[in-house]
């Protein structure tokens, strides 16, 4: 379908695509394809239903380095960077190209995340636009995050794109969040621990880099069963 989530297997972060836990049925899998092949899928995505297959294209190290996107270059010695608070903890640059309708399930990252939106094909409607819903760490008690030890731990077990079963998740109605739509040229800073849910409004090219953790919200995450 149009939903996307990572899982952990053997210490590596991968797309859902196997069954590392009994009775856990991941709906997506890894597929190797070229950019040209993906772009054709993205072109067709505007006419797909949410139940049809959607494809999220990812490029990471070693195929991509900060030199390819200088905004993510670590600062020179003695300088400070507005975007990379802790350059030594930087985990490379990752680009994710989303087709219209792709949803990244609500989750929080284990480090600071600096996100850049770099546009999309000019002939695609809403190109280069993503909708973010962001909630601070204190809202984790209402987000029903999958626990530590689960392959998709730190992700909400609720599908935020559909009406929520409030008998099963009664506290979700108390969750408070912010909403923003990023467009080509926009930069978004997501602090460590902030829950975020992402919808691609059109074909778009997004890249990000992470750099260390902040301590704000650590107590809230601990109260929700997660190590700061």
C-alpha cells in the first residue's frame, strides 16, 4: 500500500520486508530499481489508490556523501554549524524520494534530524511538497508507540491516515501536534525525540542528516519506556 516504515533486524535498520518476529506481518519489502524506473512509478502514483503498491526511493552512503550536498558538510575546525550541532556524531546523508501519497508512519528518531526539501519534477503536480505533523516528546504517552524490542519500536501503532479506534486507543484524542508543509528550498529541524508523520503531497526529493542527541524531552521518553 502507500505506508512506509523501517524495522530493526540484526542491529541494522531496514525496510519492513521480512518476518523477524512471529505473528508480525510487515506489509512492505525492499525492491532494487533505477531512478528512471522509480520516476515512472512516481508519475503513475497520482492515479493510484492507497491500496496500490507505492515506492519510496532511497539513496545513502556510499552512493551519496555531504560533498554532493554541501549544505550538509561538517563545519571546518573552529567554526560552528547551524545545521549540524554535533558533527562528530553525524551519520551521513540520506535522500528519500517520495511519490504522491506516500506516508511515513509516525515515529521519532534517535538523533537530531536536519531535513532539506530539494524539489521535484516540474511537470508533476505539487512537486516538492511534504506535509509534516510533529509532536514533542511529551506526547509519546498519547501516541501508542511500539515498545523497545519490537522491530518497529519508536513507531506509532496507530494508522494516522484513518479514523482512530478510540476504544482501543482512548488517549490518542489528547495528542497535541504541529503541522507544516515544506516546499522546495525549505529546511526543517526535527529535535531528537519529536514524533513526526509525513505525507508526500507530490513527487519530491528530500535529504537529511543527523547529528547527535539533545537532552530536552529525555524524561518524557523514559516515562514512555524508551532510553533517552
